[in-house]
C-alpha cells in the first residue's frame, strides 16, 4: 500500500522536525512525501532543499491559506491513502504509518484516525486528546476526530471532494463532518497516540478565532443539509474537554 503524506508549510524553519518524523517511519511499503510551501521568505526553502532527495514533490508558490495548500497537495499525491502532517507537528513514533496501513489493509476501511498529544515549545506533553470510538450520535454533541491523525483513501477525496475553501478556520471540521456523517464513509479508530501536535492551532489562537470557528461549525451543518446540529458549536468545546485527559500510557506512545 502506498501512503502519501502532505506537509503544508509557510515561514517555518523548524519544518525539518516534521519531515524527520515522516522519514524515520519504519514502514515497508511505499511512502510519498509531498511538501507544499506557501512562498516562504524566511529560510524555509533552504531547509526544504536539504531534504530534496527525500521529498517526492515540492510545491512552492503563494496560496490562499493552509486549506488551499492541503488541496494542492492532495491533487499531487499518487498514494492509495493520504495523510496530512502540519509543519509544527510530528508523528509520535516510528510505527505510525505501519499501524495506519495495517488498519486499512485488515479492515478495508475508507478512513482512520487516532489520538494525539499537545506539546509545548519544550516538547513536553501538555494535554492528551483521546478521540474515542466514532458514532453518529457523538457528532450532535460536538464531537470530532483530531484532524492531524486523520487518514483517508484517495478515492474518498475524488468522490466527495476536498477542503471547502469557503471555510477559513473550520474547513477540517467541515470535511470530516461531510465525509463521516453526511457521506457515511467507513472509519476505523486506532486507540493509540499518532501525532504530537504543537499548541496554538489557527482555530484557537484567540477568542475571536474561537468565535469564528464556532460560527463556521454551525455553517458546516447547514452547508451539508444536516439537521440536528443546532447545539454542536456550543457543545464542541465541552466535547473536546471530555476527550482530554492528563496523560497517555507509555504503551500508546511506543
């Protein structure tokens, strides 16, 4: 099974950490690395050039934000399964891609996701997000999987579409809502930490962004003609808190 990983980046000279975590994966299958740079001016390209022998495809041009960059990457991938790892994040172990591929092969699922940990600037774990098993009912209570751990078969994007660029902050939520709830794409939960995510995502960088994200969550339900999600924007923060625990077990971080 060929797995494609997309890393969008803009002005982040620390991107090498994310790339190293991809390239250190102990996976016997084919691994494709697609990097989409938004026209960085700070030396990021110099870092990327040092990985030129390992990067399958490098796109460097201005874009309309991170979701546009992700869509560009999806279009350029050639793998059976596609994952996205942001430039501030890294895989939690060298076995993540192996475990993901195993989930797809053994179950025939169309998508999968797992747990993640939030880390600070010192790479210390601050928060543990245990996503939990999926169910239709959970969506109505504001639940969502951690997008950095979300892997999807290529044909799912081809059939149901990529990121909706009308959503500037919550396009990842809209995508997963559309695929998993509206289109009922089959999904497998891997109860293991897959990603170490840096604190400070776009949707929670400020109070105004949190408000905007919740407005977009409500709009995502309307856009997809889904009923019953009236309280999802208000319950989403509570649902996330309920998924957070203080730490993960050592076995999950293997």
